[in-house]
C-alpha cells in the first residue's frame, strides 16, 4: 500500500511587482497583468534571484475568485535557470483588499491563495524539479509591490 503524500518546505519566493496594468472587465472577469520586476528566493532546495520580465495574468472572476497564472524565471546562486509557470486560485475578503491597498497587509483569516508552481529545468542539479509536484502558499501581501510565496515540495 502506498504511503500518503506529505510536504516539506522547498523555498520561499519574495517577488517584486510593478503596478498592475488594468485591462478591464472582460467576458471572463476583471483582467490585470502584474509585471514581475525581480526578487529573491531561498530555502533548503534552492536559492537565488527572481529575474525581471515575467508577469501574472490575473483574472478576478465575477464570483470573486481570483485565478492567477504567472510565468517567470529564477536564477540560482550556482548559475542555473529555472522556468516557472505558477497557476492557482484565491479568495479574499474586501476588508483584506482595502488593507493591502493601503499598505497595511491582509489578514490570514480573510485570505486564501494556493498555487501549483511547475518548473521547466535543463539537465543538471535541478532536473528533478521537472517531475516533482509543488504547492505554493501565496501569503497575504503587505502592500502592492511584492508578494511572498512559500513553496512546498510534495514527497
């Protein structure tokens, strides 16, 4: 009989963001493009920099659920590049949104956002990431210019 999956901390991403580009209301909801301008990541599995040039093509659906779909690249401290596609779903209450917009941060009780980061990596010491499942916990932001995602490796 197989054992139940468990998780362990892989690394934490501190992602820097530019102001959102508001596309507006679309047939699917309110679309925003949130440019990724940099950042860092560190943990037991890897550490390095978040490279500028990615973005989150964010959609707030009419039912209030946020669908995030982000693509960006990481560079490890030992010089390897990790391509990331991070997709997930989130809900938050309006009080949390107002606090975040004012720079006061969200409250964990009014916030839920889980993601599934998928990695595309060349041969080398991080190739194992190509066939490993990860779960991301996007924490309530303190402001609009950065987010923290705690990435767990499913074992």
